[in-house]
């Protein structure tokens, strides 16, 4: 893996949306919602549609064989990104589907007396499935809280995770606060009590090195479109023996070996979890995105995001009347700057920023319980990526100051 | 045609100039809302919320003996667009019949605001109107 610094000018040229000339100002600071796509990913998907489009795993003709090879090669490269084996990678629609798959299939073994432990920061996609299935199955859901510094309260985690705990599921990096969750420590705590440990890597994979062996997680779910891949594709890693032990999530074609009117035999891993024709172009595109981030170097991307986050935190925090949410500067954090200016509603703030060509997200960031905990309706969030430069941050800061003037904060 | 004789569809912002989006008028209605408060013994009332942004508006309507609105008031919290729209609605809805109130449209609200409203902010702009019309729909008194 490469290290060192990324060449920001070159990186920006890789992205057609950023390189477009003669357009209105475009400062893209919403990568935690969805990143931009590099030309190499577009080209890989275009190749499928133009040169060898056919269904996978079935046709005996060359186009189908090429498509199958390209799709499975995508899976291999996605697996390499997180140091997994290809048969441990299930291609999904995204982190949401991966997390739902786990909640539905793991909860078949849960019942009254069992506990699932989450964090209060979880994205709705890792909270609502457990919350709803708890009503059906009768298990309890517990939440690890935050310290006053908005980091995960590990002491609370030690008390919550115990013999009743069957599953611990936590985000790696908070999409709303940028808080980095100590997932290795949680993995150790979970495994000490024989619980399954799940990581939601939506905001970490592709942003920093994520190694499933190093984390010792049992499952890792993430989305492709937040790491320069296409929309509608994501991946779920599971330890081989864990995936083998789970029932299928969706039934249909491709996930099956043999069907009679009475019973069926499931396909091997990972296809057991991929019912129906998969998102072939998506798998090929995500494979190309995995190549792209490895080409830049995960350490280099992380270093760049850290530098830009430091710069943004310093500049934004200095604006009078501003409140920045998340761990204090100097703490390891993801590329997210969540803030509120006086009593300006995040939607008003986002609209004002949009008028200056700045793309941010205003609202609850699919973390309503967390917003309630912070005592706000929502925040305005600027989120960073490998292509974020100082001009993006400077434009953001200037526009926030303009908003302060308009709203007389 | 709408109750005011204007035919307006919600429009996407033609220009994204900051001063146009947050005109003095909107901010004035936001900071100093008109007809803010409750009506004891209202003919109809209704609270609506946009849970995704935490905006809420509660509308109170009092009809006179002539069947026209005598008083319309609101309480609410939220973004400038939702609260200014509610304030404007309470001014515009005075003296109207039930039929005229029911005929008010999103286009009318956008016209009163006088600013471009994109699809993502239309729910903010029309929250008060939704509360008003649902208040009437949920009430079968003549």
C-alpha cells in the first residue's frame, strides 16, 4: 500500500464533477452522504454496458463469461480492500441492506433474555432493524452512551456488554459527529462474552485502512457510493464460519443449488446471500473504486482528510456564535464538521450555503436519537473526502459568515 | 385558478442569489411572526410537523357568523421558510370562506413568500397550509 501524500490537484482531475470547467461554483462538502465518482469507475461500468453486457453465472457464451469474470473480479478487489477472502464478501445494495440482512438473520436465534448492544450514535439503518425485530422476537436493545467529549463511553460499554449480550453492533465512524468508535476494544469486549460483533463501516471503508482481521469483527457492512463507487451497491463482509451459520436473507435465483417443490439447497458462499440477478455493473464499478482508493493509498487519504478536517475545525470554530459538535480537535475523528450557528435552522443554513455553490447536508443525518441527546433538531454538516481542498473550506467559512450577517447572529 | 385568482405552480429557483432567498420580508416574518398565539374556542385547529427537520406549526381558525374567517393564528417552531409561510398565511387567510381556504394552493404560498422555493424546501413552505386545510377537513361543522 502506498503512503505519503496525495496530489490533490491530480485527484480533483480524476473526478468529472469537480473538473468540469466553466460551471457555477461547486464546493462539494457532502461526501458523507454520497461521494463523487472518478472517471475510472465510470469507465469500468461503461465497459460492461457497451462491450460485454449479459447476465452472470448462467450464460455459456463469451459475453456472459466475461461479465461473470468481471463481476467476480470486482468482488475479489473489494475483498482485498478490507483484507478478506472473496467468498466472505456478499454484494448488497449498500450498508443499509447489509445491516438489515444481519439483523433479520441473526435475530432468528434471539429471544427473551437476550440483549443486543448498539451505540446511541447509530445511523437509523443500524438502529431501526434491531428496534423493530426486538418487538417481534422479544430480545432487548441496549445503547452505549457518549462521554462529554462526544466519544464513545467505553466504561459504559464494559458495564453493558455481558453474558446476556448476543450481538454488539456499532458504527466505525459517526456520520453526524465524526466520532471514531474504538471498534477493536468493542470487538474484544463482545468476544469475551461470546457475542457476535458487527461494524458499520459506511464512513470508514475507503477513507482509512480497514482490515477485518485487525479489527477482528465478525461482520462489516458498507456502501459503495460513499467510497467513490456507484450507487446501489455495497458489501457485507462476514467471517466464513459466521456466514455459513446464517440462514439466507432473500430467496430466489442464483442463491440456490437445487430446488424441489418441497425443499431447496442453498448455493455456496457468498452467492447464498445474493438472490436474483445482482447489480453487475455496480459490482464492477465498486471493484474499480476499490482499486482507485488503493491506488491513492488509504493512509494517504486518511492523512489528507485529517489535515483538511483540522483546517476546517479551526476555521469554523473561530466564527462567532458557532457551536461545533463532535470530539475536540486533536482527537482522532472522521472527516465530518457538524455545526450550528446561533438559532439558524440547519435547513436555512444549507439553503444559504447552496446559494453560494456549497453542497452540505442540514438535518438530523438519520440519527434522530443522537440529535435529541445533543438537544438540537439537527445540525449542518460539511463532510470531507480525498478531493476536498482548502478552497472548499474557505468558501464554506465565508458563506457561514454571510449567513451570520443575514440572520444577525 | 386559485382563491386569489392567481395561477402559480411551485417554481424551482431561477436564481440562487442569497438576498433573494432570504429577503428582508421573510426574515421579518420569521423574527416577528404575525398572529402568533392560540385562539381559545377556535372553530378548528390542527398541528402538523415535519419530523425530518423538526418544524412544527399549529393553526387556529375562528369563523364569524358570516362564514368567513374572523381570526387565524398560529404557534410553531422551525426554519425561516416554514415560520414565515405560517405568518403570511394567517394574514392572507382572513375574511375567506371554507371553500376559499380549501382552494389555497402551494403556489399561493410560494407567491406570498416571493422567493424561489426548490422541491426540497416546498414541504417547509406548505406546512402551515397543510395544517390549515387538514384542520378544516377534520372538522365537519358548517
